[in-house]
C-alpha cells in the first residue's frame, strides 16, 4: 500500500469528519510507534530526519489518520522517501505480511467455482 502526503495542500483529509480524526492520545501513541519503527529501519530512509517528519505530521494531524488505519489493519507504515519538489513524505506499508495477510484471510478463502463457464 502506498500513501503520499502533500503537506502543502490537503489532498488526503479533505473529508474533515470526526471519524477521520484521532484523539491526542492516539496521535501521540502513533507518533511514538512510528519513531521506533523509523529508528529501527534507518536503511529505508537514509538522509531523512525524524524530527522533520514528526513536525510535519504534528502540523497536520489529519494525516495521522491514514497511518493509523494502516496500523489498525496490521500494516507497518514507514517513511521511505521525500519528494524534493513538493516536500511530500512517502509512506509504504513495510509489513512483511502486509498484502499477504489480506490474501490469506480474505481472497484465498473464497470457494473455487464448481461449474465451468462456457464462452461463445
């Protein structure tokens, strides 16, 4: 899963509803977990400074909602780069089980077709 956040505009988070906002406690918890992941996997984001990423996320708390959703579904969002033109930080789901989890518990459990489909 790929999410790009443009901190200059509000491309993600244009639907400003309460369901898309985290409590202050949830936001801080997510930032702590993200910092630990950032520090543990420095090879993913050489040249990036966590303090700058965190400052941008704190300035735009609505952006944390998407990261929270990735976390809540078993993903491990991490910063993997920054767009030099726009200043966007790029987050990927870096979970080793990321999309496989969905397939294992979702799509692969669908029953196989029992009849043959004829094409004319």
